[in-house]
């Protein structure tokens, strides 16, 4: 319906999220964010294992031993999803809006018009700073439409913040 593929078969129009818009040049985020997320997972897992292990050692109940095994399986599963989730993040700057995509099972495409932005935040926690990363957070009037772009190098985060702020001011003047 939407045209023909090279073999001459008709093709269906793409859905709103599958595939991502083809006319957009997606910018990936840094793969170093994988390490940040894995360290966060490791810290949480270590705390959980210490608590479960101590409780298991003190009580000797088999359910606590099973809980340790489940925690390790969940951590292995989360490790795989972290790698894939970081690779799914992307952003694209267009003339009138910023697109942010992420998600594996549930894919999310946020489109934030520059004219709707109230302010742009750049943040970097201790782990992010250790890996030379920052997160750009966009704030709009509707809290549900706020978008963030994690895993950016500080120079890129500053450039994006400045560009989005300038474009937001330009577009808001026309309202």
C-alpha cells in the first residue's frame, strides 16, 4: 500500500514506532553507560546478597538459599538487558523538535517540541562523572512529557543544552 519493495510486492505503511522514523539521523549515546549501569547493578546485588547470605547463614532456611539463587539469576538477566537497553537509546534533533527513543520490550518515542520546553537540565552523578558522562533532562509544562538523554559526553551535553535552550527561546517568542 505504501509502495513496492525491490521484488515488486506491495509494502504496508510503517507503524508509529516500528521501525523508528527513517528520515531521522539518530545519534547514539555512549556505550560507557553500560559500565555505569552494571556497577549500579553490582552494588545493589552485593547489598542484597550480603543481607540474604547473612539471613541464610543465621537461619539455615532453604528459602533464603533459593532467594540467593533467584537474585543471581535476576542479576544475570538484568546484565543482558542493560547492554541491550543502552544500545536502544538514541536522540535526533530536527527543525522544530527533539526526538528521544529508548526501550526494548516497550519502545518509547518521545517528541518534544522546542517551543514547549521550559528548561533544560544537565546532571552527572559520581558514577557518571567517573566515566565522563552526563544526562540532559528536558522539562516541559506537562510532567509526563519530560524526556532525558543519558550517557552523553559533557561537551555534547553542554552543546545540546545550549542548542535546545536557544531553540526553545526562539520558538517561544512566536507564541
